[in-house]
C-alpha cells in the first residue's frame, strides 16, 4: 500500500483511485522505507542548531558487494562518511557498513544488519548478530547482537511537515567504534558521537516513501527539515544540492 505525508492525503487518494483502473498497478514507487534513487536528499537539524545532510550518490561496490551509497554533507561533522545499503525484494532494509574517507576508517558488518523488517507494525521485534570488520585493516572485532523494536505508529510533525511514521528503538550494540587511527569514536552507522546514547534512548522515526523523519545520534535528536527526490536524475553534486537550499 502506498503511504504519503499526511499533507498530501487528498493527492494520494486521487492517485490511488487512478491506479485502481490501471492493470498491474499494485506496485508503488513509494513503498520503501529509505528511497535510494540517485540524487535523493535529506536535510536534518537538532533543536540546538546542529545540522546534517545526506545525499544518495548511487550504486557503489563496497567490499565486493553491490550497494547504494548515501554520503553525508562534507561541510558538517560527518564529512567523508558514506553508508552502504541494499533493499530486499520484500522491503527489508539492509545495512552493510560505512567508511569515513577523511579518517581512512570504516566497518563492514558480516552478516549485514537488517535495519528494517518490512512491513512495520507496532510490537514487531527482530534481532541481528554480526561481526564488525575494521577497514582497511580487515581486522574482526567481537560479534554483538543488535535488537530492534517497533514502539509506536502515528502522525509525527517535524519542520519538514507531518508524516505517518513508525518509531524503531535499537539496543544491544556497542555504543561506539573507536578508530585505531584518529581515536575519534563513531556509532554503529559511522556517525561521529560525543556522547553515547543511553539504553532506552529516543527511537528513530521512519516514514514509508520518505525515510528517517527523526534520527538520534548519541544524545542528539535530528529532525527532518527538508527533502528533495529529483526525477529524472542527472549528474548529482553537493554543489547542485546547496544551490537548491540557499
């Protein structure tokens, strides 16, 4: 079933009515919890003014695996960070690891981590045991188990608008990965953290067809400020994205 931001409910209804008369129209392009088309862009901000932006740069081979890379804004604290994702045919969202190019440090998870077990519903739980392999040294760290729980479902309002969203709480993973080179510490997704999130901290909220509406990094909660899903996609650069939001 297609889901849209709440502000677009009338348009969604008209679109659904039109699709009802189109043979084979059960599939919907928005039926993904993290739209990974090249050029998709999200901008986030904390109540305290910290900013973070992410851009889908397209297919990238990561440690021999064909993935889709999401790159973080080079002007913010996660400069040079890339996350590597794939999406299963059933909608599950799989996280393979990260690399911080400016720090020459990354992690490949073996097996990869299923961050979303689609379709989401309140009360659903799942877990994943994985071994983090430190890059580029190819050195394995002790395995750990990450636990996921869908806590809530409902309307969530952030600066970018109101969205139909699911709250997913994470637990069990090491709070930080220390870099052997810089000694700076990062969370499971490679984001720089100054304060580790406490057990039972605020969940991330995800909206079908949009991605993360909020995300917690350490003790900071980032809210979606704007997003842009350009179609068709041409050459994508951070310069072009910044021109859109001046």
